[in-house]
């Protein structure tokens, strides 16, 4: 079943839980056409508001997972739906597990050479039997892209993971997916770095308190510029909520039924 697609500040996202995402992806993998999975978080929402092309690309993705907790809370605050966070970095390992179980052929594209090699090795250890048909680091010149596409196609890949960061990977997926004979392509951002152990995910307590973003900021202060999108996102969501309240209830502040008071003469 296709998930319901809502819009947060005009940016689309699918109402999904992790299980629903997996079920959907599983059914998609059995269909003949190529599908894309792209993550939506507050940072990407704010980027898409400034970048019309990114917004259009998101609209063309097959599945838009609610990757950031901000997106989940925003949907609740705006009364658009209740769903849970589906982090792309958790969906990828689950897809690897599925691939190992069902014999799907995978390909990893993105990240630095050493990070990629280490991610490939870790996945092979963690998911015995997984077929990693090939891999390619993420610093490929435009003129070499046709060769990469040909290589991926010749390897008969089912699931392609693309880790180029945002918005580069959304651009890449939108541009090259029509030329690829894969069944599924997931944009995974910095997930290869996490799998390779170069970047640590937040400890469970931070994740449970929905403070993963804070942990990432505290452990990597260079992200501060990117994280400024968060307060802007919160502000825009609250503004939209206030606007919505005004439309719904604003007229009640001047009740129609009250007769106009005339001054006593
Ligand atoms: N990257 C890449 N090619 C590029 C730019 C970035 O392969 O041209 C890789 C980079 O090495 C890193 C990942 O893309 O492994 C981006 O990670 P980041 O944490 O910035 O992504 P996010 O999940 O925050 O979008």
C-alpha cells in the first residue's frame, strides 16, 4: 500500500513507521521498476524552501521517509498525522539484512575511499551472505558518470545505496535513476561513515530523548552552520500553527451575535 504523503511547510514527506517503510520497500523490490527512498529532516525542509529544484526532486522520490524527529513533531503540531521517525541510517542496515536474507544484490556508492572500504567490510561481517556486487567512492567526475552507470547496470544490482550528502545525492538519484536498472536506490547521507565507525551515532539515551541532533552538534561543532536550520524550522512550524489557529478561531474573538454597544446619551 502506498503511504499517505503530507506536506510540511510545503515540503512532502510520507506518513510511515519503520515497519511500514520496510513492508513498502519489500513490495517495491518485487516490482519491476526503479524506486527511490529519500530522507526528509528539518534541515532538508529548510533547504528545499530555498531551493526549488531540490523541492521538485523530493516530489519525484518514490518514498520520502521522516528521517528527523523535527518532522515527526511538526506533523503532530500541525495536525497532519501521527507517525514515527524512520532514520535513513537505521533503514539501510535493515535493508542490508533483507538483502542478505533474500539474495538481493547491493552496491555502495559514496564517501571517501577508506570509509567505503571499511563500510563494505563491516557489512560483510555483520550480514553474512550479503552480496555486495560492487562499490565506488563518492568523488567521481561528471564525465565518468556514464561509466559508473554502465558498471552498476552490468552488475545487475537490486539495491543501490548512495552516500553523497544532501542535496548532492538527491540530485544524483533524480538525474541517474531513470538510466539505472536497479530496483531500489536509497540516499543515505553520512551512513557509510557511521557503519565504518568514523562517526558515532548518539547513545541510546540521547536517541530515546529525541536529542540525537544535539549529540551530533556537541560532538561535531562544525555542524553549527547546518544546525541553524533547526530553530528556523521550529519558528516556521509555530508560525504556520498560529496562522492555522487564527483562521480556525480568529473570528470568534469578535462574536457576531453581540449587539453593537451604543454609547449612552
Ligand atoms: N560525499 C561524497 N562525495 C561528495 C560529497 C560528500 O561521497 O562529493 C560523502 C562524504 O564523504 C560523507 C557523505 O557524503 O561520507 C556526507 O555525509 P553527511 O554527514 O554530510 O551527510 P548528511 O547525512 O548530513 O546529508
